[in-house]
C-alpha cells in the first residue's frame, strides 16, 4: 500500500479519536498495515485484534507485528459476519473492505456488533469516479487506472463505495460524525506507484480480459506514465479516498 494512502489512514484514525488504552477491532485487516497503525496509537496499554477471512495475508500480518515487537496486537481468521463473538471494543475500523461486501449496510451492522455503546467506527474506502484532468488529457494515466478499476469491478467489488460510504454508515445505525475525501495527486515531480499496482494486478487484468500483456507493457509503464506527466507538466488526480467515522 503506497505511503500517501497510509498517511491518510493514520490521520483519519488519529482524528477519529483512537488513543492510548483503547481496544480496537480491525475488520478485513489483510496484511495488517491498518492494525499496526492502530497498535501504535493505542500503545501498550491498548489492544488490537485484526480479523480477515483469508489465511495468507494474516500470516504476513503476524510476521509484521512480530518484527515490530507489538505484543498488544493479534490476528484471527474470522469473517466480519462473526465479529460479534470477538470480544468488546472501543473502536471498530476497516479500510477497503466494504467495497467487497454484497450488502455493506449489513456488513457494518455485523462489524459493529462487538462495539460498545458510544464507541467509534472508522471506515476508509476508495472511489473510482473519474476525475477529469483539467489542464490537458492524460490518456495513459486514465487508461492505467481504468484497467485496475475494471478488473476489481469485474471481480464483484463496488468501486463507488467511497461516495456511498457516509450514507451506508448512517443506514447501518451509526451516528455519522465526520466525512472527508482526499485525492491521490500526481505531478511531474510527485509520483504514485500506479505501475507497481498494475504489475501486482496484471494476472487478474489478463484473466478478466480487461487488457493483454502486450497492451499493458508492464516493464515500460512506469516510464511512460512519468513521461506523460513531465511532457504535459500536468497535475493528475487519480482517485478519491473517503474517510468517515461515526458513533454507536
Ligand atoms: C483490499 S484488502 C484490504 C486490506 C487492509 N484492510 C488494508 O487496507 O491494507 C481487503 C481485505 O478484506 C478481506 N475481506 C473481504 N471481505 C471480508 C469479510 N467478509 N470478512 C473478513 N475479511 C474480509 C479480504 O480477505 C482482504 O484481505
């Protein structure tokens, strides 16, 4: 996960009020990056439980937590539908997990089942609604993002979960306290590793017949993206990252 998005997540968690001593449940924790951020915020007197339905990323999460020597963080293989049996928490947090839920309102209700009354729920989701380049067209940037969004959409994800996030949180019965949207911005000097994300997703892009390996030409994609920004001098807004928190 690129650092610019991690920085957004860290700010969101801190602004939402995660602090020393809290018990935090991270739903759909994946490889544990968000769990580790929470662990640093709650300190040794707090606790973090990361849950995910997939075994492979949990192994990475455990290794990362061990490497940081975090004794307040543990991980369990568990669907968020089973969150209710996981204990009682002061905060429930989730990043890029609601987009995969067929019924995100129900998923939030399940995720916050173990949240104490007055506790905080924090969610962060991306949105692929195109942000038109203002200065000049940037066709390769738009194409690269479209490959990613089309692939994830074809796999059943809702790439407009960001715009739907605030409404979904309210429908799930939380009292919405805050909503924000930040953009992933690139300039000739400041890049975002779009080509590395495309590289990681390439087998799925090809499998879903979104593009061929020849069309993507992954080994030159990073250079071609940079060349497009340098040649035009343009600023590109790739996607919006929405953050919300609400109370139970
Ligand atoms: C895009 S990854 C995000 C991982 C992590 N939250 C992050 O931002 O680094 C989505 C994760 O959600 C998990 N997931 C999706 N639906 C889930 C569910 N119903 N219960 C538990 N985990 C789920 C997937 O297994 C995957 O690890």
